[in-house]
C-alpha cells in the first residue's frame, strides 16, 4: 500500500513539473493560437463563395450607330437577348428599310432626268462585308462592257477610284459590279437599311448620295 502511494505521489510531481516547463516555454499559448488559426481556416471554407461581377466595358455601352436616313424613326422594340443585341450584327426593321427607300426615291426624282441614276438599298453584307457592289440590270445600258476604273464622289465631294468589272455569264445575262466596295462602305459607316442614290454625272463617274 505504501508503494502505491509513493508511485502516485511521484506521478503527480512529474505532471506538475511538466506543466511548469510548458508554462515556461509558452507552449500552452502556442497550442491555443494553432487551434484558433485552424478554426478560422475552417470558417473560410464554410463561407459562401461570392460571384465576381465582370466590370462594365464603356466601349460596349456606346449606343449603336443608326443611319442618318433612319435616325428620326422611333426606336422599335427588340426581342433579342441583350447579349445578342450588344455583340451581334444590327439589322434594320422593315419600317426603317421602307422609309430609307422612300427617301432615296424622292431624292432620285429631285435630281431630274439630266443624268441617269439608280437607288441601291444596303443589306448587312453590302454595308459591312462585301468587297463588291452589284449594279442593277436595268442600268446596264449606261455602263461600259469592259473592266476599267470608275470614280465615286461622295456628298463631301471626296473622290474614290474603284475598279468596275463587267462579266458576261450567258447571252442575255451580264454582271456589272463596282469592286473594292468594302473600303468605301467602311469610310462612310454604312449600315444595314441605308439606301444610296447613284447618279452617273460623267461616263465613268458616279455621284453617291444618302
């Protein structure tokens, strides 16, 4: 019995000595800090993930350019998704096309019959992508039957020298085109729904009005 009491006393003394050593070394505090850090790290994983909001691009917020000929028409409601409206091609409505054609026909009538003229509605392809512009068949009698340079004069009297091409596909079918058209369209910021008036003021020179 005495031996058991002696052993228990020695164990208590060892526990007390070890506790004193831990207090001297500050290991109790280190252990508490480690527990707090682990708990904070665990809380970070438990917090809901916040979705990042993409910053707005001021360039994309600029209103879509509208042709001067159709700018006075009230805005039509659009049912396309917002992303499609902002990033995809913009097409004129039927009302806008009809209005532009009517105004072009009125301008053509005002020019008189002294010089032949034709109107040309602009599709999305002609306004942005096509490198050639097809001239209407009913105007072919005023055009040369071989390739050569032609001059387009805009409303600011700037001249653009473009290549005119003539091709005969069949006995009764001809193809008259103004090539290098894409540069002219980009220079004048043409848009789908515009309608231009071409007046042949000289044998190889067109006055182009919108």
